[in-house]
């Protein structure tokens, strides 16, 4: 299973957002909150190797840039998993900000 963060930009309101998608689906458009259509920006693709299910059971360390897909292998729904990842990213940003401020 391979995922990539794609950046999308709305053609109507100009909003930019990123979305985690399966590489195999090669998503090029996403609906925007404004009702417009956001197109994928080809210039800002951050791909990542997904670590987890395939390496499960090995002693290999998870590279910091890899997504942990083990919850998926444990039967967590993809929606829940995405939520967890978003929360992790938010927590990380928060602690970075806290470090800068203190
Ligand atoms: Zn929009």
C-alpha cells in the first residue's frame, strides 16, 4: 500500500489544501468546500514510503518520514486512521510552536 500527500488548489476560491490519497488511485481533482473543483498541484508532491503492514514483525525501525500503517493492518478504518494522523500532525505542530515560544 502506498500513499502520497497531494496538494490541491481550488480553481474557484484559490484555497490550498493537502490530502492523503492512495497512489494507485492517482487522484487529480478534489471537491472544494466552496463547491468548486480543486486541481492537484504537480509541483508539490511529497511522496512517502509507507511503513507498516509489509514490515510488520520485523525489528526494522520506522523511518521518521514514513507513515505508520499498522493501525490499518489491525483493522482500524481508513477514516479513523487518517484522523489519527491529522491529530498527530497537529500535536507535532503544537509542540514545535511551544518550543519556539518558551
Ligand atoms: Zn474553493
